[in-house]
C-alpha cells in the first residue's frame, strides 16, 4: 500500500493490484520460489509471475517454481 501511494503521488492513477505474495531468491542454489498471498490484496497469479521472471536473462539458469501455499 505505501508503494501505491508513492506511485499516486508521482502522477500514476487507476492502479490495480492483482494480488500479492512473496519471492524467495537463493543465488547459491540458483532457485526462485514464488508463493503465498497478501492479506490486503489476495492471491496473485503466480504462474504469470513465473513467466515474467523466466524472461529476465539474469535468471535463465535458475530453477523457478511457484505455489499458492504459505503467507
């Protein structure tokens, strides 16, 4: 919510938060786990989040997974 307020002060409007969650990055094991939800914004589409991360060349050799479990 504070970031949304910051964006609005910067002139952005009509912001829609589609959900929340967490991302755990382990650079040693080269894994990324996308999981959980936000009490304020609900559950995000983690498969969509995974597809965005997979397009980032910095993580081309990482094992990326997601689940709806956890907070």
